[in-house]
C-alpha cells in the first residue's frame, strides 16, 4: 500500500467525504469522526465512507475533546469541512497546535474571498463553477448532473492538496494548511471552455445533445443518437483515430447494407472536422442516425470495440454493474460481512487492486468485528444532494 | 519560468502522451514546483496542439492552441522521436533521471516501444510510473481507444444529465479525463511519497472509466443495495424543494435551493412575500413538491425582475443557498474566483498574454503558482537535455544528427 504509514483524521461532511475515501484507497489509515447518532444509512455515506474506520465523538464534550487531541498528535493529515468559525475543529488552531499536521479545510467557496461564507449545495456549486452554463438545451434551462458532482471535484482536489503538503512535510518537517474551494474545483470540469473567452472573446454555451467548439465555422456535431434500447454516444472526430473510426463506421454500414448518403463520397484522409460547416455535418450525420436507430447499446459496444472505433453507449448504473470489463478487473468489491458490493479502490497498484479493508461503519475499536451477518438489512435511503 | 512554487520542488516528472488525462497531472504537479517535461515529437505533437480550438486569432499552429496551453502551463517541452531507436534510448536515459513517469498512450504501447515499466524499473528501481488510459491496462477491452467526452457516457454521467423526457446531455469536453487526472495526481503523489520513504517504485494502472465511476459512487451504491436505477431528473433533488435554476434579467439564471422549512421561510422573506411560507400549498417539502409549478412561477416572477447577481446577493443575505449560473466570461469576473486568483495571465511566446487556470486548492505556507506559460513545441530541448539530463555536447549533437529531435 502506498500510504500504509499515513494516519488521517477525517472530520468532514458530504462536501469532503471523497477526499478521505481516495486516501484510504491509496492505503492510508483513515479514521472518520462521527457524532453519536449521525445518519450513516444513506447510499452516499456508505459509498464514500467505506474503507474508513469510524470513531464516534462529541467534540463539545471534554472527554471526547481529549480523545481527538490525542489522535491528532499522532496524525499526519486532518480533513475538515468547517462550516463557520465556531466549528469544533478550527483549521488555524490545529495548525498552531500541531506543527507537523497537514490540515485540509474544504469549503464551498474556500477560506478566503468576499464570498467565503456563502452557503451552497451541489446545485449552487455547479452553477458557481460554470458547469451548469454548459449543460442543457441551448434555449432551455441550465442543468446539473442529477448525481451530485461538485463534492467529488472538491474531494478529489483536497486529496491532492493533502499529499502535496505531506510530500513537502517529508522535506521540511512542517505541515501546512490546504484551502480547498469547491467552486474553484468545479472549474476543472469545464475543460478548456474558459480559454475561448480569453483567446477569442467567444462564449461557449449549452449545446444540448451536441458538441460545439470543434469547428472554426461554428458547426455543431451530434453526440447522442437514439438506438434501440437507449442512446449511443458517437462523434465525428478528426485526427488519426477519428479517421479510423469514421472509415470503420462506413465499412460497417456498408456491410449491413445501410444507406450511406453523403458518407459515400467522403475521403476521411483529408476530411477535417475543424473546417466543416453545418450543412456538411448535417449531411453526413443523417444516414448514421438511421443506422444507429437499429442497434442495441451492447451491439454498439461489442462491435465498436472489435472495429477499434471511438464511441460508447450511454450507460445506466445497471449497464455499468454488469460490464465484463469491470468484472475482469475486479472493480466492484465485496467487504466482509456486508451483502452489497462497492466501487473498489480507484487504481491498481503494482498489479493488484488494493482491497477494501473496512466495511461502512466499521468501528475504530473493533476493526476485526466485521465478520458475520450482513450489516445492511434494509436498502439505504435515497441520498439526495445535501451537502 | 516566471514564478516560484516550492512544495514539490525537486520532483522530476516526465510525460509521454497528450490531450488531457496525462498532461493535466503534470500541470498540477508543476503548479506546486515539480519539474515536468512534456515529451512530444514534431511529427506527432500533442493532439491538443492541432485538433481542438481555440487557436489564437483563429489561426492554426503548434504553438497557437489555447486548448494545449490550458493543460500544459509551467512545463518544459521536448521533442523526441520514439520511432527511432536512438529516441527510445534517450527516453530510457530520461527515465533514469526522473521520479515519476505519466503516460496516457493506449495500453501496451509503452511496452512495444521498449519503455514498459519492468524495463524502466530495472534502470531506476525507485521509479513511479502512472499509466492512464480509457479502460485500464487489463481486461477484455483494454485495447479500446477512446476520448473522455464519450467515456462520460459509458460511465453513466450523461444518462443522468438532462430533463426526464429529453435526451442525455454532455458536460463540456472530456469531462471524465479530469476526474481521472485528479485521482491520478493523488495516486502519483502517493507513489512518490512511498518511493522517497522506502526507495521502492510503483506501477499505477489508472482506468479513466473506473475513475469516472468514483463520482457515480452513490448512484451505484444505491443500485447495489436496492436495485434502483436512477434517471436524469433535470435539476430536481429528492430532498430539497425548491431546487433549481431560475431565469433572471438579460438571459441570466440563478441557482437556489431550500433544504428545510426554515430555508423556505427565509426565501419567502427575501423575495418579499412572507405569506408564501404560510400558504398551505407550500407548507412542508411534500406540499411544495406537489405544487412545484406554482411555486416556481412565484420565484421566477421575482428572479425575472433582477440580475442573477442581485438575486443571489439578496438570497444569500437571507441565508438561502444561491449563486448565479456563471458563464465562461463570468468566471473571469466572479468576485470570489478573482479573489482566489483562479485565472492568472502569463506571456506566451507566440500567443502573448493569456490566462491559465489554477487548481482548486492552495497551500497557505507553500503556495503554488502558474510558474510559466505553456511551452512551444520543443522549446526546452537545449535546457532539458544539456542541463537537466546532463547530456554532453557530443551526445546531444549525436542525437540531433540522428534526427531524434525532429
């Protein structure tokens, strides 16, 4: 395990859960602090707090304060989502009291700036970070992903910050305070969209089921194509791999006797998606739409792989759960004593996917007590996107 | 390089590949002081240099791509032709110099080049190598190529984006690549930390698909526990109501949410209609959900009379979670992002002054920076090969004569 000698105290709420999960997956010993009686039944709690050990503490109680202080003296990293200055674990106080400790404070808008105290849940963070401006129909309402994403962006960046500071501490002996802004973290999700404004004064906007920003003539390319049992994601790309895909698609269509229309005359070796205008794009997309409408998602996935084509079906979670690729790589993992499966560690290290060590809710004091009856008798409650 | 970042000073990173998923890792590390070398060849430069707008002044050119620049600031660029045996020999020498290799070639390509991890680890036992590709290095579809924008569909993100009776929606660009690059950055750092502590290197196999599923973890967990298959639901939330984006003046939008009756009472007060909170149609979340169209009409009537900024300020003052739906231009003007210096202008040799994006976190005592602009292709050959790698002038000239830098 890469971080097997790293001890982490995780006192986060939903905004920061993923950070500790990522570090636990890399081998750190993560102790998650929970207030007595906290709700640990939600699917999101279980997904992002598996692989941690749980310690119930009331941080307002003197005896429990002593316990957390004792733990912090031996810890390398402390993960926090301080809601205000009255939070029981204050980032600045921790830095003063524990010079070697890396303190990671994850907040909706970070710890500095005129809006650092503003409230936000996932939808406001996806709005504030620019992601909603780019999702939805062009003339319709901006949308977020129905499954909260901003907490993931914040947690992923917080984990990096923790390890940058830990790496620095290995050299200097001093910890640091890592300030994470979920809003700023979401900006990473925008890819290079902000560069259009900066370089060309152009404003990328919502493109619906289309992709914009690839043609200098402003053409938009279809991304989602109805198929027999859902949708397929396919885009006419350029470059070497785009050319191969386009050639393979036309060959496939020809083998099936499909109508080729404008596709028949295209020389993919010279076709350049950055230079195509909308009428040209519409003409090549029309026969493809008819062809895809006859296919199932699994047919497209299997045949697309065989032909080394770019493109994927639009999966549901049920499709994902049954994907042979994930099965072969052992991505979904069981934990002793729990009936349900979990997303396993996100990386394979030295040929092995690090196993999940702790069931959701495994107590700190009884690490080996997870054997026995499944802990989940009832399905968890639906999560919502509460921070 | 124009600025100083020190937390990762001394960390030596070498990148093979292009586009987003690999290079974004090296960028983040470079923002905190790592020396990151981006390897390309003049014949086959990074695809982001040539395939994707925006190009400065809409003119193509290896050194005019804003897309490439966005993910390659603060790095050095070298050109090495790996189709030539001497190019591979030089790459192997560089592998002895570096602490971390990040590669996002298709699975198996590095091995075929003679640059697989076992071969390089023999030369450098403390080497950490992160291989990132669509499907991971193993499995029945390991060889499948792909781009992140499409992988987002396979990983379930698109299925859950959009309105219930409409098609799935895309998030901009290779969304999932950045999930993988961020998780990969943590894995790479963890490998480096262990390598420095123990002298033992590591091979990290990162599947971008699997990384994307991490962000879908709750939906998958729900499915495993209950069999529930979620579908896209616009901006609805199972708990909060109202919860959505509301139209403002000048085609702007504001996002807001109420998580309790107290939140709703605060919203009612903020929009100047305290009777709303006492209205039986909106008493409690269940009633508000049952009468959501009427409620959204009331809220939209209020938001429609003001700018998104004014609406958000008023709602936040009342304690209601709210924020304008920030546009790409709005990101540069957003007061909070400006205070954090989210975008930092650096002078590029061919593109002039333009903005680069900083990570979403910073360190108080050892802050990072946009250390320098994105490099022009091969701009750092002399410095990297002579000063960092330590080639003699005769060796350098010999490589040049063999066309390695072409």
